[in-house]
């Protein structure tokens, strides 16, 4: 049981440098919760909110959505490519309308999800 939604807690989104930054956009939580329920198994948040210092350290782009609490890098016990496919299907079905961008990192086996506005051309093109 999470304190942000049924399955997610603020602690999972805290900046990994220990600074305490954990201001998450509710639309991101709503999106992840829908994905979680469709997945039927836990999603792990590898990276949620990042402060500017930590974002630089991990090589994030300067305008990263992680800085705004609008992005999460997620993984599960299955292949990231399968998770990506699930997210695509949910978006096409109108289940996660706030999705702004998604990217599969096949080699590192995680999926970046964010609720940026305006949406990226990728996601807008799926409509
Ligand atoms: Zn930090």
C-alpha cells in the first residue's frame, strides 16, 4: 500500500542523492498506477525525482523531466520491451492520456515514462 496511490509511495520517487527532493506530479502517479494495474505485478522505480546536482551526476539532460517530478525510469521482472509494449497499448486505448513521452532503454532494460507538456512528437504521433 503506497502513500501516493494504491501501489506507490513518495519514498520510491525521492532523489537518489539523499537531498530529500520528492515533489512528484500527481499525473505521473496516476499514469504509473494505471500501468501498474494493467501489469499485475510490481513496477520498480529506478529513478524518479532528481535535483539539478544529481541529474548532472547521472548524465541527465539539462531540461530533464526528472527535475520537474514528471518522469520515472521503471522496470519490472520481465523484459523492458514488453513493458514498453504494454504502455503503448494502454495509451492507444486512452487509458493513460497524460503520457507525454516514453522511451525504451533496451540495453539497460528499463523504460522512461514522463508526463511532459506539450507531448513529444512520438506520443502525439500515436494518436
Ligand atoms: Zn538530490
